[in-house]
C-alpha cells in the first residue's frame, strides 16, 4: 500500500536585506523589523524605511513595520503618510499605547491639538503612569489654551519622573505664556540643573530674566554659556540683544540657520499656538495692493520658512519663488509644496542678484531679524519689475524708543517705527505706501504689535525736452 505524503510544512517567509553598511543579510520578517528599528534609532531613516517597505510587501499587516514606517514618514515631513500608516497599525493592534502617543505627535505637528490630546488620553487609558505622555498631553492642551489642564498634565509628568528635564522646560513655557515669569524661571532652572547641556533652557531662562528686567542675571546666563561654548551664535546674539553692546545690523547668518534648522520640525505647530497671523495679514495686503487673485504675478517669498505663505500666495502667482537661509525650513517648504523654485540664500543678496525679476516681493515676519532696512529696501526695489509691490510685516517700535527708528528686543528681534519704515521706503524708490497696525501673535501672554506694509515701486519719470 502506497504511503500518503504528510502535510506540507509552510516555510516562514524570509528576506534578503542590506543593512546600513551594505552587508546583505538573510532574515525572518521579525528579524528584519528589528534591524529596521535599529537603523531607525541610529538615524538611518532612509535605510529603515526601505527595510519596513520590504517587510510590508510580504506582510502588509505587520504592525511594527506599519507603525515605524509612519514615524519615519513624519520625520521626513510627510505627515499625511504618517497618519495613514500609524492609523492602520492602530486598527490592527488597538492596545499599544506607544502608537497613540506617536499619533498624537503627528497631529500636534499638523496643528490638530484637540486630536493630539485625544490620542494622548487614549494612550494614558492603556498605560496611565507614562510621564512622557503626560508631558505631550500638556503641550497639546497648552496649544488649545487649556492652561489649567496643561498645568495638571505637566505637574503629573514631573510627579511621576522628578528628573524629567523636558517636562520642567515645557512647564516653564506654559507659565511664561501665562505671564507667570517668576515661576517660569524656577522651571527653567530645574530643567537646566537636570540637563546642563540643554541650550534651549539656557535661552529661555535668559529671556525670562530679561522680561523681568533682570538684565544682570540674563547677562550672567549668556556669558556663562559663552564661556563653555564661545562660538555659539545664539548665545552671542542674545547677549548683544540683552546688553545693547556690539549689536549687529541684522541677525547673523549663523544665528538664523542655527535657530531655524533646530526649529523647523515644530515651527508650524508652535506658531499655531501663538496665534500667528503674519501670513494671512501679508496675503490680505497683497490683495489690497495688487487686486483680486488672477494667477498672473511673479512672486518672491523672501524668508519663506516652512512655506506657510505658499497656499495664500498661490492664487495670485504665475510663478512662486521661495528663499530662506535655513535648510531645515526649506525641506519643510518643499514637502508642503506650492513653490516653483526654492533656494537657500540670504535674502538681501538673493534680491540684489535678480534685477527686475519679480512683480511682488512678500516677506512675512522676516525683517524682524534686520535692524537698518535701507539695504534690503533698495534690494527689493531693484528686484521688482516696474510698478511692482514690496509687502512685509515687522514688529512695531514707538518713535521715542529709538533715535535710529529701530531697536532690538531681548528676544533677539528688531522692531521698527512706522515713520522710519516710511522714510526708508521712500528713499529706496517706493510710493503709495500703505501701513496697517496689527497684532502679529502673542508672546509671554501679551500681544505683539506689528506693522503690515505694502509699497509700490516708483515709476521712473521722464522730463520733456526743452524747445
């Protein structure tokens, strides 16, 4: 009697994958996921994504690969893909608190603070003693103006982990936003004690002292920082802003690049929390000056940042150009889309090299990093075609605050008097100057007063020949 064959044993799928060094490995799916996570932790995001992708081609329901593919997508600026992937992972494994935490992180960056708070609360229902999640919840609640609830979240975070420097720092930010600066100082001090290398806590502590009028203590903070890191562009610039000594004509390239490269990932969400209005205000001024949108203008977005102005300028634009000093900001602007060209450059030099190239130059909240405006105004006039428009926002100084027409604030931003702005623009070759007084955002619990300016390039006049 013939023997019947036994049941066929199904082989578990395996992958041949190269790691970050290029070595080819033969791995199970779980081993491949673990390799991807290891590469991810090392900052090899592209390598990790390729590994996760290979795993998902064999098993589209592999939860870890979905989840961490979402985290990687978020890290490279594709929040839509991040949400889709993390939500798919949650649908397959709804009891994993870390996935809700990362979902909340993506939603925070997208400006959906309420959605983020709901995700963090779900994570805390599953794992109720996670200080990091309470810290994240505090950020989302602060963004919604729910200060009492945010206070409770931060208090719980530091109760669970009394050495949690991030939570103390964020607690300080909350108190500073409420105008409770002395208490904010205490929190920044605690954060700095726990993490002495934490530059942002030094910066915020120095600025908090300046807000209190304790310029001696602010100076002490910056000078100690410089003693440890003499080339630090942030400490150098803020010391000048605090003391009024050796103040440069504008924020240095190194300062701008350092600040905004580090700020790029969370820039949009932080400005959302501050009620940031500059993009909408300059876009409204563009319509006032140039008329209804007709997709007919060559527009330069000077200091484009992450591209917040792009969707507002697009209806007016035949071509939209963006320029910024921060590579990190430009990466976010490219991911957002809407620009025909993006270039990394200092904006004055960029404009000086493009005679007659634009119909409109827009600069939202960028000239706050310039003291004297004469050179940038001349550059803008040069870069505009005939009858073009220069439209920008800046912080407002009162005429009596500076004999020069501008001053530097302790935060490292310059403010300008309206009379000075008008005088500079007229001298540079502009007419039909429109100035609106607006609130640009809030800071430290107080409104930031600004100017929104539109000026038309003066058309050349021709004299009549004498008989």
